[in-house]
């Protein structure tokens, strides 16, 4: 069967349902910043970006579902290698269910390149979309929720009692939740790849800034 013929017979719904069931099993509810709901948000955002940017959903879909197949906690020395571990685990799973192998290289690269800490440049449109979708989930209202959920898991306070806005100290997101917005999240705008993601990112960043202004009023 030719690649063109096989592409015509690609059953998106079948694979989506199968991947969704697998995702429910492998993503723990104990980490709300990286749980099944996070995965589904990334998948849905990736689907929107995929349509807008005319990318290959057969690559983007499994990469989005399994980009965190191996979840290495923040602060773990293996963290920079998590995306490579996830890529290998995802390909092993996809091979076991007979997913079309011509997509494997693209899927592997998209998963490896999605991670901020891995520092791997996305070389394909599909990899750029998966990376953008994952990073957009760190912004906006849900990004705020995820930031503070992670703060709780790491037992760090929301802000510094003495100097909440780091006016007379160095920013330190290992110690304070709010600092993470300034150290990393605001900078994600400079690392979005597609025009569709950049437009959405601007909207989400604006919401975070409004939220932080409200916090300033309250504390």
C-alpha cells in the first residue's frame, strides 16, 4: 500500500479513542499539572494549531497524547532526558498496536523537542505545533492553576513574605511560586513557533498580568 493510499485510510477516530484510553492509564492524577486533563488540553490545542497551520495530524496526534509518557518530576536530575525517554516509550507502544511506522520518526522528534528543559530545536512543523501546544498550557488561566499546583507539590509558598515581587532580591522560582511567572512563563512568548500559537499566547499572557495585578492589591 502506498503512503498516499494509507493516508486516505488513516482512521483518526479509531486512533484518538485508543490513545485517549491509554492516556487515562499512564498519566497520574497525583500531579494535576501533568495529568490526563493536561494531556487532553494539549491534544485539543494541538488539533486547533494543526488545522490552522496545515500540519500532519497523524504525527501531531500521537505526539501530543504521549509527550509526557515518562513523567520525571521537576528537580529530578533526569528531567532533561524525560522527553527522550517518553519518545522511546511512545514508539514502543505505537509499534505494539501497529500504528503506521512511516510516522515514527516525526512522532519521535516531536516528543523529544517539546520539552523546555531538553533544549532540542523543533525541525518540523509538527514538532513546532506539539511544542507550542504544550507551552500554551503553561499560560493563561490554566497556566496559573498549574503553576500553583506545582508550587504545592514542591512545598514552596506562593510568594516571599518579605519581598513578594523581588524588588530587593534575586528571582527564585525554586522557593516562590510567583517568581516562576517572571523567570520562565512570561518568556515562553519568545519561544512559540507558529503564528497561531503566538496570537493565543499574547492573549494568555495578558490574562496572567491582570491576575498578578489583582494579587498585588490583595497582599
